[in-house]
C-alpha cells in the first residue's frame, strides 16, 4: 500500500510538471501568435489597435513579472482587457492580477469588465478602477453576456478619441440578441457617448460594412471614438463562418478541448497552421475581414487558451 501511495504521488507530480512545461511552451506560442496577428494587421494600418483579453502574464518574459516585459509582445499591443478584477458576482479583488496591472498601466491602457450582481455596487466598482487609472465597464447579471447598453457613461466627454490611451470609458456589446436588425443596433450605439465601442464583426451571420462601422465612429455629442471588433483567437465557435459541418471535438485534431459553460465553443491548439490561417494572413481570414470592414482594432479573446488547454481537466 505504501508503494502504491508513493507511486501515485510521483505520477501526479510528474503529470503536474509535464502540464506546466506544456503550458509554458504554449505561452510562448501565444505570445508569438499575438505578435504575428498584430504585425499582419499593421501591415494594412500602422495605427491598428490590438487588445488581448485576460492572460496578462503574457506581457512578461516566461510569463513572469519578475523577469521583465516581453518587448515584442508589448510593442504588439495597445492595451489589456481583463474581466472580474474587483468584482466577480460580489466583491472579491484579485490582488495578484491587480499588482500586474499596476505595473502595465504605465505604458498601456487597462480596460476592466466587472461582473456586479448587486447594482448598488456599480459605483464602488467604478471608483476602484478609476482610482487605479483603469477604465471600467460594469455589468450586472442581466448583462453577463454583454448584450445591453448601460444607461450612463462614466467620465463622459466630448473629446475626439483617436488613440486608445485617450479613452475614458468603453462599451462592451458583443451580443446582438436585443436587436432585430443591424441598423437598430447601430442607432442604439450611435445615441451614446462611449469613447470606445467593442462589438462583434457580425450581426448574426452578416458582417458589418465599412459604411456601418463608420456610423459608429461618432459619439452622440459629436466627438470621434474608436470602434473595436471582438475576435476569439484561442477558441473556435460553431456559429462562425469558418466552421464546417463535419467538425467536432478532435475533428480536426486541433479542436482540442470542450469549453466549459459554452456548448458551441472549443479550446484549440492555436499554434496549428490550419487554425492560424483561419485567424490571419489571407483574404478570407477573420482578421482581414475585420480590417476590410474598417474597424480601428481587434479585441483578442481567449489568449489564456495556452493555460486552459493543459489545466482544469
């Protein structure tokens, strides 16, 4: 029995170490992926904005804040998006990420989406973020999936926002469920004074056009704003244009793992050439569609795939 216990412990330790090594290698590949996406987009528009969501440790060499910033990665991005920093349902500050963001805010815009169950805590969520120098989008349980436009805009202003660093607030609206048509959604957004608008490239299965994106680039008060397109680079979504009918878990093999909580989504081996070709580098790629539609930038979701592919099983 003692031999079995020792063997089991050694096996678990070895498996854990193996996962960490795989995760570390995958982190390097994600850093390279984001840099390549940025370089591709900026070959068309030198001012194109890149904002990865979560996975903020990728900003550092070996994902270790003590080893200094990763220069190519930092040059490739304009800001960092994070979810649930101070509030995840209730007040539960993530002090480890907070310390990292305090370091990164010196050179990059920090965009925080808070999930606040009790709407009376929205003011506190805003105050905590703005006191840190971050901009904040608070959402309640009815807006968990980013489908509503809030009634108020924190730090509303009439300035022309031409750089992400100038933004004082943002709208995160990637669900189209509340709108019967694309134009209805455009009108609703156009009636707001958000400095940055983060939306999906598609309304249902139809891409936004240059003309439609341009309609979103002016605030209701006349100031100019930035319009950023959402894109998941670490997961594949069954409702996207690139999805083939015969695809499923492990078919192709790079559809690696189910995404808990999202039945139509899979974590991918994002370093595989077939997946990267879907994301960038050709006229049918997702990034080229975003660029062609006239968006000011891209919001890269699920960069933390490098970790979740090898953990939480």
